[in-house]
C-alpha cells in the first residue's frame, strides 16, 4: 500500500479503493454503471477516492442500458458494473 500512497498521494483505506485503483490502472476513460447497493462501496471509492476521474462514471438508469444501451460509437470501449440481472 505504500507504493499507492507514493504515486497517488493517499493510501487506500478500503478494499474497494484497491479495486477502483485496479480499474484506473487498466486505462479505461469511462465506466458505465447503475448505482446500487450491491457495489455501493466501489461506487463510493470511485467518487471519493478518485474524485470521479479516470475512469469517469457514466450513470445509467438500468443495468441493460449500462451494458448495451450506450452509444458505443460515441465513446471508447469501457467496462460496465452490473448486478445480477433476471430474465
């Protein structure tokens, strides 16, 4: 954790901070998600630990929009965070 503190100026405090750091290291400029309780800690870490920068959160109204509803031709490839979807 000391390496992260040296490069980013503050050490991660939670496991979700480390996951947010790993997502940033992949180089994605955006991440699409539907904010929910299932990954609330990760959402909080992306906003509070990184200030919603790199990757910037694209908030979607539904998980299906996060996966397939974004105009993929308008943005570079990005990951999506989703909870389990029912059919």
